[in-house]
């Protein structure tokens, strides 16, 4: 299951209720419910999760949909997977009432809508519905496809990804040998050998491939200044290996720096998200974290640091001195963005109005960049500029297409 740090839910609890055989139970804890924007037809950030081998996207409309206002509304869409029919039940915490829906999802992006109580009803009865300001929505799912759909013939999984993964560190087929040297003690050195393939490196990490030079023969490449376990995880990621959660939590800072050095963008973003999740910003580390984010162009970390500056302004002014600190060309803009985001209702915006991009959170900007096939790395300003340029180009194309069709 995928969980993102900037969603309004900070916990997705999945259980199988003993009293309801065949059902899967998902609990989404929506914190600070009373302060979330309640604009009609504007959802919170989509919540992504997996169930019954499919990937789902849940959108919650705190202000409701036009046809359902003032009731809160939800929309569940299947974003990938085979056709399925499900029974669904929805309820808020401390409430036995269930809203039941039956829906067949025959193709990707099929969706089902439902309504809950009006937002004000939850607020007026906080002792019944809220726990320390948190609204918990409980969703129950049951796969009923086998009762209504014909049996699907067995189809094996695509073996290609596993075949590529099996090539990692394969001495027999490799044409590159990374020799990672690491000091142990005062004078001893330990060397780890990692076998790789130039073609795979060229496709997934040109910076690593460049270390191998232009020759086509077997090449030895010395690697210094990086921990062997970090470099092994880095190369493994290129081959499709996932960094285990415990290792990601332990090495997220080192992985973030190494992935930035070798241009492995998705690993850098994943490690940055883990670093933000597991690092508490304090008055003692805020300056170091700011310059880490600034030098590595880690927009999510910088956003968290600037939020700390804004929320703890008096303590920052009293205890910190930036007189001798290195200069940052973007610090003023970063600070102003943090102030604006604190008041923005568009930080989780998911639409196509380019005038709202500057008020969106880094998480929302990255999601939109990814949806359009664009690079998700770089500063906040770089991401906004890339989105604006992409929309400008697509707008020009639509205009040209319209002119071509009218002239014919």
C-alpha cells in the first residue's frame, strides 16, 4: 500500500473484520478536520491504496459536490487492474450507520460516488464524530466478482521485469565491475565488487554509465567516497530492486545524496520523502536541513523547513543567527512561498488552472508533473516553470488543431 506524507490522512489501517468474512476494512484518519478547506467540488488530495490486487484512488469532497451539497461526498476510482464487482460500505467513526454501494468497475478510471453527512453535522457533534479533531472514515470492501463474472483463464505474469532484476550483480553476463572501496580503521580498506551492465546503466542512470567510459570491453570502475551498502542499493534500484523500508529509514539521507549525485530521480524523491517523514525539524537542526535541501534541490524538505521557520518565528529570531551562514539565492522566495502556502486553499489543487500552480504544495506539484510525464526533480520554481511551459505548449497545440479543423 502506498502512503504519502502530505495527504490529509496520516494513517491507513487495513484489517479483515472477523465479524464480516470476505470483507476488507480500511480506516482513513483525517486530521485537523475542522480546518480543512470546504469548497464545493474541490477535493482534498487523492488517497491512493490497494485492495484485491487493484489500485484505487479515493477523492473526498469536504464541501460536497454541486448535486449533493451540503453533504460531504466521495468518489472512488479504480486506477489499474482487471474488471471487478465490489460491495462497499462507508461510515464515520463512532457511528453504526453504513452507506452501502454496489458497483462494477469494468475498466480503468471507472468510479463510484457516495455521500456522507454534511460537514457541519460532524463539527456540531464533534464528541460523536471527532477524536482530538480527527475524523475517521471506515470503508469496507467485498469482492463479489466471482458471483457475476465469468472465470478468467490463467495468464502468467510478465517475466521480463524479473529477468532484468536477476541480472543484478550477475558476474557471467556483466561488462562492468564497480569496485567500491571503503576505509575500515586507520589504514585498512575493504572493497565490495558489484557487477553491472552498461546498457542498463545507460537507460536508467546515464551518470553511472558515464563512469564506464566509451570502451565496449569489460570495464573496472573504482568508486570512492560512498558507503558500499549505499552504492549497492543505488545500483540495485537501477535494476528494479526496492530499498527495504528499514534500510530506507536508516539510510534515507545518504541515499538521497547519492541518488542526486548519480541522477536517479525517483530514488532521490523516495529517499527525500522518507527523510522528511522520519526527521523532526528542530531549532538545533533547521539550518543544516535548510542548506541540505538547498544544495541538493530537495523541494519537499525545503518546504518543511520553511514551514518550521514560519510557525516558530519568534524562537528562530531569538536563537538563530544567519550572519555567518552561507547565502541562498532563493531563501526570500522560499520564505514567502511558505507564508503563502500556510494561507492557501489551493495547496492540494488537482485541476488545470495554471494561475494556482504557485500556491500548490510540493507534493501536489510532483503528482501533476508525474501525470504529464515530466521530471519531478528540482526546486519549487523549476517545477512550476516546467508545468507552466507544458500547459502553454499543449494549449498552443489545441489552438493549432482547432484552426486546422476549421480551415478544412
